[in-house]
């Protein structure tokens, strides 16, 4: 039986060793993540050469299905992700061929700076030209972003205090979708970089309305809120891409997490930080989140296990890494560790393609719209974009 002195000595030794063990573990994790990031980036350069060769010069890559490339015109909402991903690759590798391809794709995309067909001009222009300007400082790219903001706010509807997402249809009068939070970054950035204050004002109003009308008490979000444009009243709240109207569509939850984290970056308003933290808690503590932290297409899908959505995992990972910049050490550890698991999972054979396969896309197993049987268990261009963004954020902030 140990004496009191021996017990105290043991406690002292443990107290002295724990910081050393923690430091060694942290060093090992950093080394592992550094290798994983470099491997993914070098792989992506080779894989995206395949993607380039599969994509006509006047089109953008969209997916790969039934053994064939699926492409889009530049009006498709995802058209900015491919050039944006190329800029991320160039940022890491400084590969001149990657830059040349990015510039070629920007040239065919620039005409969309006056697009008003829906709210997605932020995805289209800021994810592409925004990265180009950030990396190169070339003012011609900023001019494109500034122009896009002018046209983006033409969809702002004062009666509903929001930017209308889609046009009126037989099923929806004036729909606003949670995805719209992502496009506010372009407006905030333009105001911050010499543009009119009205862009920020609209972005703040839209975000505040989203908190009020899209979110449930558990901090899950509806996909769509449909408004009466005449009086601003809510007609209905539905999940266009979710399992049912009260379910939590996984990519929608990730859009919200990312969007409100971004809102805090620009405003430092604690309301947005709290919203992001609560959404993160909903996602990370959900009983249906798999051990590898890549969610099913809906957290409340009727048959689990079911299709995973790698895009939702990639978006959430990138968002969590930024959120970790704005919270205390303990909370940061929770977010960063979860994001690391997500990035490691996405880098595994379960989700990452083999070289030359998958049409040139990096990630497999994303879901566009499960209920419509559209883009199920296929690569999607935005999954690759946020995957690489997450890897670069980890390198920048946590290595």
C-alpha cells in the first residue's frame, strides 16, 4: 500500500508529464495533417488535369455519372467552383499550368457578373474571382466582383427583408433558401473594400431574417421559407431537398454553419457567433452523425445507413476551422479535432478517388438532391472546392 508521500510524488510526476505527452501528441497530429494536406494538393494537381481534359473549353465541370463527364454552362450555380478550386491549387503549388487554366475559365465566366436569374451570383463570382483577386491582387478581378454586387442586390425584396433566392414558380411564391447565406460574403466584402454601405446593410438584414425565420429551436434549419411578397408574411416552410419538412438536410445545416461563421468574421457581432456555435453543436452532437463525421444526406433520413454527402462534410469542416478562430481554447479544440476527422475521412479511399478515376474529380459520394434522384453518390464540384479550402485553412491556422 502506497504511502501519502508516494501518492503525492506520483501525482506530481503525472502533472509534469501530461503537458509533455500532450505536446508530443499535438506535434504528431500536426505532422500527420501536414503530410495529408501536401498529398491531397499534389494529387489534386494531377487529378484536375484529367478533369480539364474532360471539360470542353466553353463549359464548366459539374459531375461525373454513368461513366461520363457532366458539364454545365456558366449560368449554372456551380460554375465558379472549378476556377475557384484551381486558384486554391495554384495558391499552394504555384503551378503555372494550373494558373493558366484558372485564367481561361475566368474568361468564360466573367459575363455572369451581371447575372440576375437567382441569388447564386455570389457562388459564381466570389468563389472564383474573389480567390483570383486575393491571390494576385489584380484589380481587374475586383472590378468583376464590384459589378456582381450591383446585380446581386437587385434581388433584395424590402417587404420580406431578404434577398429572393429563386423566381416565382407554380409551387413557390417568393422562396428564400438557406444556401443564400453563402452569397452574403460577396456583399460584405465589397462594402469592406470600398463599395457602398448598402451592400452590408442588405447582408445584415438578410442574415437577421434568416435567424428569425429559418431556424428551429434546436438550431436546425429549414431549406426553404416561402414568403408573400405583398405583405411579407410567411406562406410555408419546407425542405425542398430534405427528407421531410421537419428534417435536417445535411448540406443545408453546413451552409448555415459556414454562413454565420462568415458573418461574424465581417461584423464581430456576437449574435452571429452564437448562431454558428449552436449550429455546430447541433451537427457535432447529432446521434445520426457517423463516426467518420461525414453526414448522411439528411440527419433524419428515413433509412439509415443511407447515402453520405461528402460535400456537406467538406463545407462543415471548412466552417469549423474558421469557427475555431473565434472561440476559447477548449471549444477550438472540439471544432478543429472534428474538422480534422472530417478531412482525414475525405482523404481516405472511402471518399477520395483514385488517380485518373471519377472523371477527374477529387471526392466521390456527394448528393445533390436525393429525393429527386438527382446527383446521388456522385462527385460534385463544390465538394472539391470546400475540401481544398478546408485543407488550406488547416495549414494556415493550425500547423
